[in-house]
C-alpha cells in the first residue's frame, strides 16, 4: 500500500475524510512523517500531513475540540510535539502543534469520554519517561492546555478504549513495560487505576475481542518473551489468564477481528521481530497457528479494518522495519453468498 524510506512504526485504519466511504490508512514513520493514504478504486494515494523530523508513534482520532467540526487526528512522538490535524472537506489538512512536552517522548495517545464529572472527550498522552498528561482545548482560539496528571513507573506501550456491548464506557486499558495490564478512569480529573493482570515480563501490545451480546470481555496481550496471554472476565469481574501462544521473542503487533468466514470463530493475528504474521485460531481442541505472511524485516505494528468489501472478513494492516505498509486480505468472494459471480483473476 505504501513504500517509505525508513521504518514505519504505527499504522491505523481511520475514517479521516468522513465524506468518503472507504476509511483512510494513517502511517507514522521514523522521520516524523504522518502519511494519510486515501483510496480511490484500489489506488492508495499518500498525503504527507506532518513532518516532525524525529519518529512519531502515538495516534488518536476523536472529536476532542468543539471548535472544530467532526473528529480530529492527533499524533505525537519523540520530540514531545503533539499535533492536531483537521481535514478539510475539499482535501488537505490544517496541521498545528497544540502541545509541547519538553523532555518527554509521546509514545501512546488515547481519546475517550472517561471522566463522568465533565462533558466531552478526554485526550490522554502517555510518555517516556513515564507520565500521564491530559490535553484540553484552551481559552484562546486553537490553543490547548497540558496537565501532568501523574508520573508513571514505566512506559505505556499500547492503550485501548473499552466499551461494553451496549456502548457504555468501561475505561482505557493499558499495557506497559512494567508487566501490567491496567484500567484507567478519571474521577474529577484524578486518575483511578485498576490492575487487571501482572506478570514478570514486559508487555507490548493489547487487543480486544470484538464484543457480542452475552459474551464476556476478552483481552489479549503480548509479552516480550514471546507469549500471548488471553484474559477473560468472569462473572465476578475478575480475569482468568491463559497462555494461548508461545513463540519467538519480540512480538510487536496484535489484533483481534473477524478473519474467518464464520463470525463466531475466535482468532487473533500476531506480528513481531520474527518477521512473520501468524494467525491464531481457537478450535475445540485448543489454539492453532498459521503463518499467513513473512515480511523482509522485523515487524512493529498491526491494525485491523474493513477496506475491502469483496469478502466478509476484516483486513490486516502491518508495518515495521521493512519501511512499508502492507495489507493482508482474504481473496475476493471469500464468504460471499453462493450465487454471486466472482472474478478470481
């Protein structure tokens, strides 16, 4: 989908231009570029929206700023600059630095309405050295304020907004190099943490099983030693933990989604320093593993999205040291109703 000249560290599938039916692909690379890929009948055109000079990694997409119509895109990275990108309906972006966190690398961003004491979406930045910042629209046009909520013991490497099947907010789940999965909520602007899982090994990535009514919350996390741990919530609210994969050290990408024709099949995709993308699928006798792609260099990130309606499954996006963004998709016609004419060439 996209060839860069340096490592691409983060990729996400997001509806940046809401007037288009197909979502965009947003890629952050080692030179501090935010590249937005827009599709037209299968051709992906890159728009470079930010050039920061050092790596970008954190990304969030939400309606944080009431002064701007629709949702904004937020990215940050090594230099401590936080950018707000606002798309124009006719194309192009307004791109502005809305915050500078001196001496801090912005690794992870999350945007969610997790503070019940106030209206609006909170934008959170997790930094290295470990810190949690709240970014809020300021009094002047285009201005933002940054508030250090607390110092953290370790770097948060991934964060996912959790909601129940009815769309009610649960909180922001995080994984960090301290080896903890924790749930964050804000209470009157004060962080309230709940530890969900702890291990002696650093954690890197976090994925959530697609919610279905009547099913429990299920999380998946990667450990630096090469394990994937599945966390399932019991009726009492506690989590049962089970290793579902043991493989090469350095897993750096993890997504859950619909990757099989049967939507009830539980499956997770994994990518990492092994260069391999592997599909883990739950069967009656345990978990099965299938290598579905091997890149030319180490992997760093996976994302999931729906960008090809010619099959019934989600697509997988990957990036890393190979300096490119690649999409993995089931072939046209996969799972489509019988009787549909399918050109398989």
